[in-house]
C-alpha cells in the first residue's frame, strides 16, 4: 500500500507539535489544531483510513485497533475471534495515529473527547467494491496518555430470527403481538452478538407488526428501514443527551416498543422499569454472562434503599432473559450458545423473595417452555459436532454441571 502523500501530511503536521508538550498535552494540541489541515489533506487522510477499513472487511475481521501505546505503531485486527497484528499495513507513530483518529471527528466530538477522555461514536464510509455504505461502532480513548481507537464492523444484513434457533414459545413471549408490555433482556460480554440478536427481534417486528419502535443507543449501529413498523433511531450524544433522557422522552413520542442499547447505570435501569410499568414493551442489553447474574446485577446497581422496590418491580415486568456467548466453532468461525429464561410465576416469586439461586434449576427444568441453560446448549452444540469438547467446557458458566451433562451424553 503506497501512502507517501498521506505520510508526508502526517509527518508535516506532527512536526508542528511543540517538543515541550508531552502525554495528553500532545493529543490536546492535535484536537485544538486539526482544523489547520487543508480540506484536501483531511480528505486524503480520511480516504487512507477508509482503505484500512476496506482491508478489515476483506479479511472478514470484526474489529480494528489504531493508535495508542499498546499498538506499538502497528494496526491490529480481530479475525475470527483472534486479535492479530496486521503485518502488511503501514505503521504510524503515536502522534500520526492520533491525527488519523481525530480527523474522523467533528468539532463537537472533539470537545467531548477533550472533556471526558472517551468518546463513543458511529462512522460510515462507502465500500466502493460493493457500492455499499458500511457502518462501524467506534470508541476512542486514552492508553497511557496516548490516543487509541477501536472500531467494530456493524453487520450490513440482519440475521433472520429463525436462524438463531429460538424455541417458538420464546419468540412468542418476546413478540409485541403476543405481550404488549414487559422487559426482555439480551445479555452477554462485549462481542457476544447481543446487538445481532436485538436487531433480529426488531426486524422480526418490522416485518409484521404495525407499531412504533424507538431505539436509544450509544452509538446507533444497524439502521433499520421502516417497513410495517415505523422505527426511530436516537443516538446518545447526538440526538439525545443521555440514555435516561431518551427513555423518558420516548414516553411523549407514542411508542409501542422502546429499545435501550444498554442499561449501564442506575438512572437508566430505573427509567426502563418505569416505562415498562406504564405498559410499554422494552428490549435492552446488559454485560452479564448468565440469566441469574442479569437479575442480580440490575438489583445490585441501584442504591440499597431502592433494592427491595426494584426487586418487586423487576419481578412484575420481566418477561425473558437471553444470555449468550459466541463460541469458536469447528469450521474456524464462531457460533452462538445461549441461556434462555422465561419469567414464569415461580421465577417471579424467586426474584421477589430474593431466592435467585433457585432460578438456574427452574431454567434447567423448563425445556418444554423453551428455557435452556448455557450448559445444556453447549452440550447440544457439542453433540451436533459444531464445537469442540474443550470449548464446551471452557465456555460453561457452571463447570461441574457441564461435566455431568457431558458424562451422561
């Protein structure tokens, strides 16, 4: 890849940074002076970055890492779950990488980054080979006083809900057509495919349900085109200030379904429970690895004085919890394993009585309703020869239980 022109632009700008500035002050200088680059130079640098994104797409990578102390001047990508240094791409100094990153931001985003030291944003570029606008979820942050960037490719096509192998009763319980209100959670660690599952359910409604769906996310990832449903997209920091504001404002926008990208703080959790209480259907995500942990996490996030009230409220409004992981498959890719909880009267009673430890066994015994533990689903994938025995054990939440299941297989 020949980048002589772009390297010259980066080198010339980097030379303007006073030698007396160190650490974050060098990044602040770039934030404050990036507009001294000419319009043509900015376009050249953005086009260079887009070439890296093209390389990412053509390598079938999920993420790209640019800049920061840890990168050691290289560009890294995650390809089929493994983070790799990309040897055939150019290397950049810490200052050059910071210029490339900051050149992607508008003035408001630069101000926010300078103030908070972190910025979530979305990015779109035209992938010319397919004449397709590709979207990315991005996060820029500081790594030992140097600026780093992660970008994750957003799927351009939605997986059909039927391809995710949910039991028909689970789909029914999560359908606005069957239950007009209630909270459905999709949980998992970062990179576990939560957004893919959430988008599949949004698309499912969009194909048959004449309703109003409002998505509040940071950032907006997949952009849905209204079909049978009308779908609004509100990006936090761009269209609305906070998740809490987006949820509360949605009540005045005549919604049927509110999708909250993440319940990441007590205010958002309380707002989500409040709007669910008012008779709306709410979908959201949490960073937890099991259904029981998701319930405990919601309750633990709020002030101890509020926990009893939240426990009772959650028991009243909870409909389903899907907790998922992406497991390395035998074909070298990844496949989804999931735990599914349906909030039966017994589950609701366990939540209200603070006996969430009983819920795992309820899931274990609820297969006829569509419930399944993570361990049961890992066993299924192993028996179907989709994952290895080692990964079935490695990705289990309950190691003793998975060993028992596999021994009985």
